[in-house]
């Protein structure tokens, strides 16, 4: 087998040699053997792993379960468990796709709100706060925090105390969640929602105060969706790299 130097694999992977050494120290690479003179003996598989690490790091920005899933792909690969890594990669992609679906729905809702075409047509649904949090994929504490900070007021069923979720409430929660994922603060979202509730539809980003003045909240949300789609592409690339690594491992 022909071995590669640190500089060679770094150049092919598009990173600095010191970064290669750092990844090795962190245990993110499968064991690297050494020559009698102490030089590292890298292989083509290590190049794929380095590319996998770099690609995975690009998709950890979303945080939470998605970040954990991305890192689990890297750790499984470093252990040589490519099949497990591939399963984790598919899970990672599924999580991103679900996040994308929520963002797409939020964009549609914002457009309906702005145009005045939104109307609640479905029957209100009684849910516990745990059920509502699970539906949004957030914690109960986060949902309570949104209520406590005035981002939303959820009416209750006087008979049983359950919160009542109609399309308007559910849509508002989804938009809050999307903007929070896009790194807006609770205070910024509250200012925007107060302006929106008072009838304002243009230049809502003045209230969010987080992006350039020429952008508006609808563009910002759509830009968040674009970011998710970009990360989804990285997730698909991880799967391709792992499939290549599996093929190479079978040929060795």
C-alpha cells in the first residue's frame, strides 16, 4: 500500500497540515500508523475522513440534535464503523429535512400574514404543553419562556385548563421557532410581533434589528431556509463520502 504524508493529505483535503494533526489529537481520525522514522502513514481513507470531518462541521451550526447527529457520524467513522456512521448520516439528513419543512411552512405563513390572506379554518386542537412542545420539537421550558416573555398568549380551555391551539396560534409558534433558530433574540422577535399585530407589514426587520436595513423579515426567514438547504447539501455529501469509504475498506 502506498502511504501519504501529512502535507499530502492536507493539500488534498484542502486544509492546513496542523489541522490534520489537531483532528488526529482529538480522535476524529482512524488510527494513523507511523514509519520507523516517526512520520505518519496516511491512506486514501484518511483523506475521505478528513473531508467528512470538514463537511460535518459545516452542518453543526444548527445545533441541538442536528449537531449531535453530525458529530456521531464523525466519531463512528473514526472508529472504523462505517455502517454505523452511514446510519447516523441518514438520521442527520432526516433531521435537517424536518427542519427545512418547518422553515418552508413558516415562510408560507409569513407571506399569508403579510398579504392578509391567512385565516384559521381548522377546528382548534386542545393539547397539553408537552404535546405542543413535542409537535414543535422544542422543550417545554422553551415554550413556557415564549409565553412568559410575551411572544405569544395561548388561550386555555376553561373546563380542563388545556391550551387551545388553532391555526393562528400554531402558525405564530412556528414563526417564533423559525426566527429563534435563525438566531434572533426573544426581545427582537417581540418587537417585530408587536409591530405586526399593530398592522405593520413593511420593514419589520427594523424591529428585529439583526440584519441589514434593506432586508425585511420575510427575506430573513427565506434566507434561513436557504441556509438549511445548504446544510442539507452538506449532509448528502457526508453520505456520499461514507459510501466511498465503505467501498475502499472492502478493497483493502
